[in-house]
């Protein structure tokens, strides 16, 4: 952790629904540095989107948000008025949502929708706004932008709409861009284009980016640091390179092992291997276990895991929430898993 | 190897699309000239982007609609244009698993009646026999006996997909068409369902037509791969050949675009420009040429046909040269 103030600081963020009965996000602490790409991965329902929406103040009733610290570029997001918040959203921090088709307004042209952001935050004459919008459409790689200004979302493809969403998000040069599953609804080749576009914009403008996704490959190819979430908590936080080579949390290791990509090399040998899958389900509202939230599905769980939820311990910028974090490279884990064993791993100090 | 259970030759499906009140209707090739054979216990993986005709192929094979040209046979019986009793007979040999288990199960019916429905329509079994068959199938797909009387909303996505798989297998089909069966599921659940599909394939000797856009999954489950672009097959052959050395530029682009966790598996960064063209007004010659990095003038003049190159079929003028 650096001494300088982080761009976004989240400490002990909790979001509850149903009168506190369901904790969608449970004591989440994260920082995002200036110019960095932070990936947040996890399965559906793990709270990755809700955490970011809560940070921006976009969780309405009946959700309840509480946090010790919630700070964007030195501004306290817990204290500010709705009016001040509206000045920040779209300008300092912007968001790109998952489904471009449903997050754009079908009743207005895409040009109008981009100009709306500019008009709210920066103002200017009609002509200036128009020129700026054309420029933005060009930057996100939309061919013949003057013509596209007058297009409605239904006249554009999914990929083009996502480009419009990105143009809208970067319109006011935000310092932080939150991309919530930006490529999930798109075809692979288009997915690659959009990802490249986002990363190029991020590098050129020195923006920080939070990339929320469930696709391990997408984070591995783009993020600098990765936070793995499970049932509302961050279970592991590591630089991207070491996370994928040497995951320390059993959940991360098991998730990586169950990727079809990792099974493919074995399939090439002619065998029909079974993927080492994680048994059981993500806990929901009514079956949240005591102790470590992952212990009912963990092959390494012991008595302590059932009693006490481990804290997220951070050493050398690598955090893991486990009583017996894994050591050793993933290669060994995988080799053992394919020899018919469950994804067994060597716990520390045993 | 046993006799193929599914044989398709030159399958084509066109739709006539109205362009407007006074404009003539145009022919849209949703699927053109697809041929393949599938033996029991084998899997054909069909890969391509949206609009490439994958789902049209699934609709033809499952006898939802007839092909406009070409022919195919199911279990040795000609299926294109089959009618009456033959059609009913054939429908039992091919069943389908859909993409979205949240949309493909009737929310008003219990698992019990969802699983018994195919038997009620197609067989003369009595209620007791139907229940026994449904319960047996539930055990096969890893559902617990107490799930029998529950409604679909009481299940998670992975369990719902198990119900959908069980329903498809109730009539003991020989061919199962799975249209993106994993894409609505979470990663850890994907692995469970994929394992289940592979297990069932072995125990029932099923032939799978497995439609997916996820190349990692296809690489794991398929024996043969068919890559399609804008309704036409562009590359077709044994899985290992295609993944080891893809010859069509589109297959290469697909492989390079798939995000990978392991840096060693990543292909050379190669971003494909543009988007698939409209099938109503496809480019002349090779449909891929407008996005192809290797396109030469010949590509605009004539459409490359599938030809044998390097142990598989490729539709590219430059196959094996670039």
C-alpha cells in the first residue's frame, strides 16, 4: 500500500437488503490507485456489482449501505449531498454497464444521449457539444460518426452500442472508470475489440479502471491487480500475474482448476477428463454458514474454519482470507487434481 | 466405429424477408450447404458468432423446421421432409437442451410433470411406470429424490440445467442437440454440468451436436469441430487438427480472441476489425473477406468452396498459404 492517497478508498463497506437479513456485500475494503486496472472477479451473486454501485451511491431503498471510509480523490462520498454527488458521477467517475441494449435509452438518439452528459457537466454551445460528440465517437472507433449521431440504439449492433456507452463514460475525462461486465453480452471477436478499446483509452488517458467480470481470461489479460470475491467478501487480492500462477485461497485455486481451458491440454491426450468442479453452491440468504463462508465447499476445511471467519491478511500487497492459505505453484495442484484426486493442495504449516 | 446416427448433406435453409411494402422480398441464407456425419458417442462442436446459423442448424436437426435444400438422416431414416408417423418416430430420436434454463422450464409445472410430459405424449406407459422412469432419470443427472415435487423456481441455475438435461433424455434419444447449454451458468457450475454431459454421453452412448461460442469448452468436449461464418461452414475437421493449427483466418481470429488465463496459451494478439456483415446483403465472394487480414482480389470474385487441406476441410482461397 502506498503512502500517497489512493484515488478510491473503500473501507468496511457493507450493503444489506431485506432489513439487514441479507448481506450482499460484507465488510469490503479495497483501494484503487491512480492509473491502475483493478479486476474484480466472482460468480453471480457474490456482490461485485453491488459493491461498486454502493460506492457510487446508486443503491436505493430497500438496500442499506454503511462504511467506515468511502473516499474518491479525497472527497468523502458518505457525507456529500445528492446534488454534489450528481456533480461527481459522470465527471470524476463514470460507469459502463453490462447490457448496452438495455442501458441506453431507446427513445433518444445516441448523439443526444452523449451530448446530455457533456451539457450537464461541461456546458457549451450546441455546435461545440456536437463537435465534441463526433470526436468522442471517433475515439471509440465508430465509423462515419456524423451519421451515427442521429442513430437510435436499436439501429446499432450490440458492439456499436457498447462503444457509444464507452464514449458517454469517457466524455468528461473521468479519473475512474467502472466497467461492469462490459463484454459479457458480446461475441468473442467483438469482446476482444471492446476490451482493447477500453485498455487503450485507459492507457492514453491514465484513467484508473475497475473491471468487474466473471470471466477469468478477461481479467488475466487486462488487470494489474485482481480481487476475488465470494459471498460478499474479498477472499483474495493479488497482482494479476501471481494470482493466476499461485492462488493462495482454495476458492481461487478451485475456480481456476475448473476452467475448461485448463482441462483442454489433458483432453488433447485422447482421454475424456472430468473437470475438477467445486461441489455445492454459493451460499444464499438463508444458508449462510458460520465461520469461513467457503468452508462447506472447501476440500481443506478443518474445525477452525467452521468456527471462525478468517480476516483478510495482507502481506507484500497480497491479501488472502484463509486460515491455511495455499503455497506452491498451481501447476502442482493441477497435476494432482488430474490424477483423480480432488483439487488437493499443500496447506501451510501442516 | 459404428454407423453414423446423424448424416447431413448440403443442408440449406433460406428465409424470404420482406424489405418494405413495395420492395421485392429477398432470400436470406441462414444456413448454406452444411454437411457432416455424427456417430453414437461422438460430439460435433459447432462454433461461430451470433447470426452465423448455429441455431438454425439446431432447429433443422431437431425437426422444428424443414430444410429448404439438402437432406439429412436420423438413425438411418431420411428426415428431411418427413411427415406423419415417421416424423413422430424421428422426433423421439433427437432432443434438445436449450441455452437458458430460466426460460426453458415451465414455471407452473413441477419437476415431476416436466419429466413425464415427453413420456405422456410419446409413449403408452402408465402413470406408475412414468413416475419410475422420471425418478430414475433424476438420479442419473444428480437430482435428489425430494426434488421430484418441486417447482423450477426452487432450483439454482445449475440444477435447472440438470432438469433440462433429464427432460431431454426421458425418451432415450440417440442425438442430443445442446444449444449453448453452459453460457447462462457460473464458472464453477459450468464444470459440474459439463462433467454431467460427458458422463451421460458415455453411459447412454449419445451423439451430441454441441453449439457453443466458447472455444475452451468445445476443445474439451468435441471430437469434431465445425466453424461457421454467416451461415456457411468455413472450417471443419477433427478437434486436435483445428486447435493445433487453424487454417482459416476466421478460426484463427476466434482462437486469438478467446481470453486466456495462462499467458502460454494466448495466441499472438490479433484483433479482428469490424463486425459480421448483414446476411441480407452479404459481400461478394468470400463473406469473410471484408474483415480478413489476408484478403486478395480473388476473394471478392469467387466464393471459396470447402476443400481438403491439411487433413480437414477449409473454405479459403489461401488455405495453407497464409
